[in-house]
């Protein structure tokens, strides 16, 4: 399973390096895996989805699988039964170009520092986590400041 995920990541990196249109990045990966494993494209895509979920979202289940403590079938059941709990959200926003570039640079710098310190997460996960943490801190700071400025309704 790990090999499938690594292969898929390498293909995506090659697509990015070759300036493939964003809509086409990642296409054909499951078909290549299917050919190598004598599976249909549909079954290869399903197995790649399970492998990605185990690798990125369920690392403890992946560890149990690789240690031989559970079967691939049980691991795939865990993925299918928890898929709704591990859903990801894509967030988008528009910023002036200068602010957008500065934001991306700041996220990349933080990611580089964390990876150099040994953070095991993938770069995209670190960037997403950092963005959420910064946004939450900003939101909480603004809410906290607004609460401090409101008069106390109890008069104390």
C-alpha cells in the first residue's frame, strides 16, 4: 500500500514539474497501478483510495496492517466505516497578489522549518494545519478583544 501512495505522489510531482494542466494532474495513476497489478482501473482506484486514507488519515491502522496484526480486508473496512469522520475540506479565498504571495511564502517557510525539525507530516498537511492554526488564533484574538471591550451586563 505504501508503494502505491509513493508512486501516486511521484506521478503527481512529475505532472507538476511538467506543467500539466491542473485538471489533468493525477489522471491515469490508478490505470498504471491496475496494469502493474492486473486489476481493473476501478479496483486499482479503490485500492489507491484505501491506501491514501490509511497513509494520511489512519496511520495507526496502517501500522497494524504493516505489522501483520490486521488483514488488508479489515483495514479497508476501517477506512470505509470512518471515511465520513476523516473528510477534508477545501478552503479557498481571494487575496491581493502581494498578500497571497506573502501568505504562501510564510506557510512554506514554516513548513520547511518543521520538516527540518523532523515533522513526519507531508508538506501539504503541515501547510493546511498551520493555516488553520493561524486563522483560529487570529479569530480567537479578535473575538477575545471584542469581548473585553463590551460592558459587563452584570454590572460587576
